[in-house]
C-alpha cells in the first residue's frame, strides 16, 4: 500500500521531483488515493524523502498541470476525478459520450423558452435577427457531478409540425435523441470553435468551482444531413473534468 514511500534513486539521471510525481501519480491511478483525498503536503514529502521544499513543490505542481490534483490554499492538494476525453472530431451528444465512458449522464434545466435571436445566433441558424428561436440552458452532469453547461438555440423550422421539447423532456433525455425521434432530424456535420474562458460568478456557483476558474468553451454550429442548420450551442466545461482530444495525421 505504501510503495510510493520507498527511497528515491539519488544516483540515477531521473530528477527527484519527477520520481516523486510519478509515484504519486501511480498511487492515484491504482486507487491508493481516490477523488477528494488529500495528498501529503510539501512538508510531509520533504520529511519522507529528505528533499527540499522546491523539489516537493515541483512534484505537486507537475501533478496539477497534468490534471491529477488541484491545489487549494488551506486545503492542500486534492485528488480530482479522471477527466473525460472527448475526441474533437466526433459528432455525438453528451449522453452518448458519457455512457461510452461508463459514466451516468443527467441534466438539470435552468431555462427553456423562446427568445429573439441575436446577430450571431441568427447568422448561425440562418434566420433574421430578432426572429423567435427556442432556447434551452442546461447543466450537464456525470455521475451527479456538474461538469458543464449547455446554452443551446434551435432553428425555428424544426417546430413547424410539433412544439419544442419540454423542460421535463430535456431533463430526462438527450436533446439529439429527442430531435431524431420527434422531428426525424439526424445530425450530419458540425463546426466547433474551442476557446478558453474564466468562470463568471453564476457559472462558478453552478459548476461548484471558484470564480475565475478556467473553463473550456466550445461554440458549435450543427447541421442535418441536408446541410441545413439545426443548432447553435455554447458548451462550457470544467477544465479539470473535461478535455478535447484531437488526432492529427500528415
């Protein structure tokens, strides 16, 4: 259970801070330290391995950079849940993504209704500015933990023969699944722009992070198989729980 405490190799080429970081990383990945647990402090690592404070700090900073822990003043180094890796080239819904990774997706609806399209929404959905479009604002949860927000606008043409989804339908199921089963709409392609953002006070409270916490912002325009616009959505994810994966070839 305490393999990570074995003496360091002081004669080899591997820096001591990296040896400590790798031992703690392995202890996290094997379940010795679980989500929410606190790692040994810098002072405890100094005493355990006989290293300087700068060495132990470098080890913990490395783990934070790689997304294994978050360091909080007065609370120490807290182990995080494993991040969700989302292939940037995959066109799929949140529910599908979470189930594929063995997580239970759920939603909490913050707002549904119709509102006037702003210039950017109107351009994305190919409607006139000020046209009434359906809006939904939902919290995205994985195993009951809030990891993201979805602010979505849908094209008015989708609801010519039926009304938009209710808050109950959006809270209990996938939006893309509803569009396919109710409207007969299938996603064909999407264009996504990924940026960084800082959590504002409202986002911070909902996502249970501090104000200014780094978020991943994905702005996506989705189209059906006839290349007609379906949705414009702003997705805001906690950077400690979600990351985009992009595979590139030459």
